[in-house]
C-alpha cells in the first residue's frame, strides 16, 4: 500500500477517502524537522499532501521514495522547486478554484479597513456607543476611489472585477506582464510600481512570494504612498518588510492597513500590528471558506492520486519534471 503524509490541512472527507486507499498518516502542529513519527513516515512516503510544509533539501534528503508533493494551496513558496526537479519529484498546487473566495476576502478586508468595521464593532460591543457618533468615527469611501493592484493574475483580476463593476473604482495595476484584455474589461491602467504607489487610494498586494517579490514593499514604497492610503496585503507576509509597515503606520506615512498574511505565521501576539486601531488583521484565511477548502483538498487529492498512478496531474507546477519522468515513453 502506498504511503502518504497528510500535513496540516486536508479536509476530513478527503482525508477519509485517501485513508481507504492508502496508508495515510496525518500530522498537525508538529516540527517537521524533528518529529520522530513524521520522520519515520517521511522515510517511506510516496506522496505528501498538505499546507505549507517546507519542502527543502533537508526534508528531501529524508524522503528517498517521494514521488509527488501536492500543495493544498495556490501558493508554493514552501517548495524548493530546484531541489524537487533535481530529484524528479512532481509538485502540484490548487489554482483557479479559490480565486473568487480570495478576492472576496481581500475586498472584505479593504472595506473593513476603510470603514473601520472591526474597530467600530468593538466600540459598540464595549458599550462605548453612548451618544451619536462624531467625525472621529467616520470612515473613508471605497467607491469611486483609485485602487492599485500589484499582481494581475487570476486573483488580481477578480479583485479588479469587483472594484470596477461593483464599486466604480479606477484601477491602476502593476504586474510582470501587461494584460491588455484586463485593461479593456476593467478599464484598468498599467503603471510602474512607483506611479501606482503614489497615485492609489488603496494599494492591494496580491503577487506570489518569489525571490523577486520578497520584501518588495518596504520603507521606500510606503513613503511613496499617499498619507491617506490604505494598504492591503493578501499575498504572503514576506512580500512586505513588516517592520517597515509598522513604522509607516506609526509615523503616519499611510493611513491604515489590512493584512491577511504575516512575516511569521501564526504571528506573535505582541506584534505591534495587532495593537493598532488602524489595522485589520486576519489569520491567513483568504481561501478559507468551507466550500473552497473542501474543493482545494479534493483537487489536491486528485493531483496526488494522478501523480502516484502514473497519470499527468492537472496542476503540475513544473511540467518539466513530468517531461523528464516520461522521456522516451
Ligand atoms: C493561500 O494563501 C494559498 O496559497 O492557497
């Protein structure tokens, strides 16, 4: 029977399905570098399915039978693709099915930050609403403002769709490649990063974390933003220099921030971002609805099974590995 490691997040029905067909061990809240049971299973594992397991050289050295790593996420910054390719190990992710859910979350954070929804919710629940509210509790309009989107992949486009058709926003975007279809559909304007930063009322970061994007938003970039700007990070914590974000908020370089992701996750309870009134902080739940998490687990399981059974997985991250494995066949 093939051996599978399930790590951190695989929805229960999918886990049960896999357990009927494979020898599956589920690990959660462990240190994958030292946990003895994990390391024992890793030594024999044919496949891994899960969320955010750091798959690097050190782990791969201990996984001599591994054939596929199936991420239950669209992001794959946890994977060392070079090391995987060197060993001809396939890797897959779950793009597409989470796009609308993540875009909803990002837009929710954007509105929540602009209209100060969590802060005012506490205000009411704490019994502080004793008389009619004053301008000190007013928020900022979202509709008809300028939204800068950094990263115009599937999720960036779904955010643009909401902003353009739902909120009559002007859209400026920056991305590795220009997308003329997006420009036409959402009346979006391509801009350099600096131009986007200095002209947007809302700056929304939704680019994947890569060596090129790591720390791409820091002190200089916050200084370029309007003092009234609201910054939203829905990508990965490490695309932003978190201390610079804290400083920018503290020094009034920007007005507010909404973040779903942190440099370190879970973030420390004493992170200054959690103490500020002008931040909205979520525990990395962009795609976390019951419906979408289930779909992601199902897609990841399908990718895993295909890989283990010699079929081409639908969502191969590096198709070259498949080509190498099937050279001459
Ligand atoms: C979520 O952050 C994902 O990468 O799927």
